[in-house]
């Protein structure tokens, strides 16, 4: 499942950030949580958004990676207006991995975005709580299996 691959990749990137605050945020989040999470499809967008607005495992990983976007970049001086670019991309994509993807020419990390992008193309959004992986698929989108 693409969502699980994406979450495992994010977790790996988070774990590479050796910081006490990160260690605290990752408490209880490991590969077994992701691999063994019960997968539930949620058809109600409001229910999904409510789940997505509380403290979640994927939300904690988002926070760590968003704060660490700068770590993906070799030389910030080579990007005019780096701070503004980071801010704009964060607002547009609301996803730190996509920000890193756009900054790929400047990146040091070797990141595979395919699993995330395939899920996004399929019209799916997901959130990993501490109990389950909840997937919402926009009913207007047609799921494409690749």
C-alpha cells in the first residue's frame, strides 16, 4: 500500500534527525505501528478532517520534517529568497516531502516520492492515528491502480 510506504519513508527521515525533541515526538511511532496499523477507509470528509485535526502520528512526522526542510538543502545561498520559497511551498503543498521534491536540484537526501505521489494522484488522503491508518478518497476521483 502506497500510504504505508510513504509513512515508512517519512519515519526513516525523521529518525535520521538525532534531536531530543524529535525523539520525544517519535515516542510510540515506529515501523511496527505503520506496518500493523488497521486500515480503514473513511467516506465522510468531515469525519476524516476531524481525525486529521487532532494529535496524530503522521501529524508529528509532518512537524518534524517541515522543521527540517532546510536539512535537505546543500547551499541555501544558491536559492534566491530561500526563506520565502520555503514558506510559500509549505503553504501551497502543505507537505514537507513535496517541498523537498521541488527543491530536489539542491538536495542532499535521496528521497523516493513515488509512493506519495501515486497516492495523491489517486485522489487519496490519509492520516496515521495511534490506532489506525485512515484513508479518505475523494468520491469525485476515479482510483487508478498502477
